């Protein structure tokens, strides 16, 4: 039984503020410890259920947040950026089930530190529906024939997953009280519940099915500035359908992930351009 674990940071118990999630922030090192502990809990649960291998992908920000020396030595770790498949890097058809730990609500929602791939995006939509990172990474898993067995995070993302996929295990480690406020489980209890949830997910992996895929998707990304949208409009195949919204018609999830990554860089460039101009005036 081969298990894949993608780990983000904003959905970890005990994390609610921006300074915890950004390298150099006052709470960042503590957040690394919390993230590593929840990852170890998921690894332990997977092995409790009979996993023969576990591959972990650090999926937050610069993607080198996990404290490797403190990680369960039975698991292998992918870290660093850029990665072609981003948060799903290393997820292949060799895996029997995928687990998503520390995930969060989509941009525009009420969840803790809610965003979709970039904190700059106002919204990311597939076929007109706002999507989360969980949604997109679940689609990528399906391209490899791999089901998602577990999602952990706040009450908002867990509620969305429960509604969309009742067979997927969820572990709610905190409740959102705003974008940067939460009522969190103690980290030790969160880890206990994640270990149990991971074990349940892996034990029933053979009964789970990947989500259905389509032949084509329409990806829409709402940029934070018109400047970012102007830059993104230059990407071949892009259509600018409003001042800040870029649309692409795509035939693969690989292309969805790639264009999200490109648009994130262009959104940041757009913001930087505006700041540079403002500083000259």
C-alpha cells in the first residue's frame, strides 16, 4: 500500500495568523513544528493501517517548511520550488490513496487564511464554480487514478469536502472565527485525530474511487489588479473577460496547475509594478 501525503500550513491546528505562515514571521518556526507534528501523525496513521511506503510533499509557500530532521524516518519528503505539479508533485499512479493535511478554504470564503494557490487571487473558478486547492489537487489525483482518502483543516474546508465527497475522511482541527482568527483544538489532540483519520482512510483505500474527469475545463482567475490581468492576457490561449479576470479553455489538469502557477507569478508582478510606480510619485 503506497500512500501520498500533501501537506499545507494554513489548515494546521494552532495556526491562524499571517506571520505564522511566512518565513521570517514571528510565529513561523512554531508553525513549522506544528506542521511537522501533524505530518508525522498522518504518516503514523498510514503505517498503522498497513502502508508499505509514504511519500510526503511539502505544499506550502516556498515548499521547504517541514523540519526534515524531525520527520518520521519511514517517509520520504519532496520539498523545494518550483515544482511542475505544485502541491501534487510526486503523486503518481503507483499510489493507492492520497491524504491532504493542513488544507484550507478557497479564496473569498470565510475560512482561516482562505485563498486558492495565491493569496493575491480574488477567485479561481472551474466551469464557473469557485474551487479550492483541495478541488484542483483532487482532480490531479484522479488523472493518476488515485482517490483522496483524507482532508484535514478548519470547519469550512471540511464542510465543503463532506458535502462533495462523503466517502472522504475529514478531520476538523479548528473552527474559523474570521480570516485570521480561530478556535483550535490543542495540537496534541489534533494529531491524535489526524492519526486516527489517516488510518481509517488508508484501511478503506480499496473502496474509494477517484473523482470523475472531464474532457475540457474553463479556468477563470480573478487577479488583484488590472496590471496583473494585462500581463496574464499575453499568455497564449488566454482571454481577458473582464478588467481583472483571465479565462483559459484547457484539456488537462496539468495545464490547469501550470496556468495557475504562471498567473500567480504574473499577479505578483502586477502588484510589484504598481508599488514601484507609486514609489516614484
